[in-house]
C-alpha cells in the first residue's frame, strides 16, 4: 500500500495519490454514517469519552490501526502519507477515537524499537486492532524535549528481561483505556523503553480534565509495575524521538482537517443566513475574512503534506518539515475555528452547534506535541537562524 511517488527533481510530491483518495473516500463515508457531529456532542455528556464501536470499525474493519505496522506483523505496511489522510478525515469529524495515541505514537515507537518477542507481539496486536496502545509521555512533549525522567526502573528478580517501574506520568493521551503502554524509563541512569500491560499490578490511572472532551488525557501512576524491555540505552532515545516527531508531523494533518471542516461550515452558513434581505456572505467584510482563511488553509495544506511526504520518503528534511508544519498549522486551525464561532454569530456560541467542537479540538491540538513557539525555536536551530536580539 503506497501513496504517490516523488517528483522528477527528487522532491516529495504534495499531491494525493489514488490509494490516498480511495482511503479518504472510504473513511469519510464511514464517519458520515457513524460520527455525525450531533452524535459526538451527545457522547460528551456521558462517561464514555471514546466511541468503542467507531474505533472498532476504524481500527479493525477498515484496518487503519495497522497503517504503520509492517505487513509481516499483520499490518497494512503503509506510510505516513496514508496516515496523514486518515488523520485529516478523523479531524474533520472530530472523531472520538484513540487513533493518534495508538496507531501513530505507540506504533511508531514500537516500529523504531529493536526487534524482540515483546515488541513483535505488541506490534501485531496493535496492527490487528485487538489492542489499543499509547506512548506514556506528557502529551505536550515535543521532538528534542529530552528523555523523560519521571519513571525509574530496576531489574525484576523474577524476570531476566523484565523491569519494575515506579513513577508517574501526567497528561497522557488515552491513559484511561490503553491496553499496551510504551513507557520511557530510566534504569541506573540510562534511558530505556518498556512495555507495560494496561492491567498490570501496581498501575493506576486517574482522569484529568481536558479542554477537548473527545480526546481525554490522564495520569498514570506506577508502583513497582512489571514491564518488559523494548529498547535499551543504544536505541531508546532514538525510538522515542522518532515517535514524537511522527506524531507532531502527522498531527498537522489532523489540524488541517479540523480547520477545513470549520471553514466549510462557515461558508455554508454565510450562504444561507440573510440580513437586510441579502445573504451575509455577500458582505465584503465577511467575504474577505473567509478568503483570508482559505488562503491560510492552502498554505497549511502544503506544510502538512510536505511533513507527511518527508516522513514517507525518509527525507533528511523531515525534522525541518515537522517543525515548520507545527509552527504554522496549529495556529491556522485555532484562528479558523475561532472565526467559525464568530461568523456564525449567536448560534456559534451555543452548545447545540458544532463550532465549539472544532474550536476545542483545534485549541487542544495546538498544545499537543509541542506548541508553535517550541517548534519555531526548533526550526530556527535547524536552519541556523541567528538568535533574536
């Protein structure tokens, strides 16, 4: 399963390939039937943040949980371009599923870890959609933030390949329901990655109030929790950085999808809402605001697509493309969704309208995996910009 190729000059193509468009159409149809905005809104009032039925349809029936999982482990053997398209559509629907946590962050960390029995079993489980995973880092972590020090480990006397983990991690995506946890842990001063079962003894979870109720975060507390080593000092930092960079780069595509749907809702409203006998979209001030948003989204699409393409082609420009996409796309998504609320007038401020769903998802995404200013600072370092005076 592959996307479109590269341009003759060797630069990654930003165009959507045939497979990507087919994936988009299939997923959009499913989300239209199973994830209408009023269904998402109704779920917010319950204690079930995630739609388990929808996640099963996305992860198992469509096989999207295994997009990044190699075919030898039962996955699709696809790449970042296909995942980016999936995230665009999931963002457009504000879908309450743990795709980013499980199919992107946890999976990409496992893919980058050395081969081993525990790692291979976990990859197969995630690829088949029979288990949901997460990367046990604070959701605001960014590429280059350094290895987390909040969890320490010691050798498990009863398991030569095992560790006993102690510590806590706050603000973890899908902490409330992940069945496989990839945990960064420090052992004797050295970085490691460990795999922890969601039902392991000594592991407790605590819900944390989240701005976006469709994507909950939580705190994990570990008290002598047994885990299996996935990566030792030679590979742990690389695997973690790989996963966080993948997550940050592909999050830009979700932000793009959220913003595109918010603008579509806004334009549709401008066409049907009348004042003084005319559709309000005919007023110059609103036309110009909508046109500015469209222009911003065109640039955001290019940035998000370039980041995904660089990952797919394993380009040396991937770090720059990731920082660029996150430095721009998050702020565009927030601005577009804010304008969606404003240009809908009074109805845009009500709970009964989906505008607040887009705004909350955009604002929460702007904090995930590094804020725009973090990525601008990273970008400046990567391209050797002189520091501001």
